[in-house]
């Protein structure tokens, strides 16, 4: 049984991400954990009255959290009556990323699913600040980021950008292969090349990756580096009608490169399809 963690702030975007995940794994029996965190920000407590105020604020926020989770639980169970999923809610008064990391270990989570932004997120952002923090700080579990108001479509076309600088091990490619296996997806390997040909290391990793994907329909797309990498990826998504973008997040990776581009720092990474970020397993 796949175990999936879905943080929520009760926004429509968060619910859409939860719903997308239930449909992505509709052929499997999954255990979903719906998580809401809240923080009680109070001044330094100096007396009994301050302590009482802190307790009242905690009770208020805890009640709001549990009410929201109950409503989400009823909505998703109703919307997935035709599927074999089960749901459990978790309310915690702690930092979001810290709680996600602890829950991954405690519940043996296979995948974290998040919406792109919360209830107060700017419409110009693909990834809001909380989502960016989770992607950057979760190193032991894949994170699936779902765009705002994205209607579920089977991921028949998957884009997998690579610079071929890395030797991918089986564990890293497993999340990609698992989803491709579910839907018989086409895997489009996307390479932004800066030189006319691959060097020896790239050539070796290129053939190794092809061997890993030998059982799947796949193709290599060579893109000349002209402009920002993030824009090139988005153009590729549009031109080939990509349904899912997958990247491995490691040091000096393309993922790290696009999030360091000046425009990306200001606007967030734009993408019109769900985005699966796989952690470095080496």
C-alpha cells in the first residue's frame, strides 16, 4: 500500500492537489495522511495571565485546524467513494517542514503531495514560499507539486530533463518508473546542451539512463541553450503536450540551476503541469 502525505491549509489549491493524488493512484489502494500545521505565536510568557492567553490561542487555533481537517476528510471521502483509499487527518502545532520530515519517518511516507501555493499565494507564482521550502528541505521523500486548479489528466507524456552529468541509480528513477508503469507513459528525456557533443561522462550516463528506461517508450530531445533554462523547459512542456514534469534534485542539478536564476527567485518557477521532485539518493 502506498502511503501519501498531503499538507493542507484548507485552500482550494491544497484540496485540488489532494484530489489529483487520489486519481493519479486510482488503481491502487493508498493510505493518505492529510496534515495541517499551525503555530502559536505569543510573546515571551512572564506571568499566569500570559500563560492563559497562550493556552486560549492554542485552543482556538487547534479547534480551527481540526474543524478544517474534518471538513476536508468528509469532502475527499465523498469524492473518492469509487476508489480504495483510506484517509487519516493530523493536526500539529509545529513548523510545517519540520513536521513533514518527522511524519515521513514516523509513517514511512512514500510521497508528499502539495499545491503550488496557499490561500494567500500570489497568482504569479508557480511555487509559493512554503512549497519551495518543502522542496528544498525534504531530502528523503519525493515531492509532487500540483498547479492551482489543475484538472486530473493521465500523465501519458512525461518530461525528464537531464544534463547527463549524473549517473542515476535505480532508487532515484523508481518514482518516475512507477508512474510511467501505471499509465504506459511516454518518457521524453530533455537535454539542454551547451556543447556540440557529450563528453565521456555524459555519454556513459546517457546510455545508462537509456538502459534504465529500456522497457518504456522514450525519446531524447536535444535543446540548444538559448535563454533561461526555466523558459526552455516551459516551452518544451507546451510544445509536446507534457502532462508531468519529473526532476531529480541534487547538487548542481538542473533543478538547482533554474531556482537560482534571478527571475525565478523573484517570480517562482512557472509550470502548467504537475511537477515531481525526486531527492538525491546517493
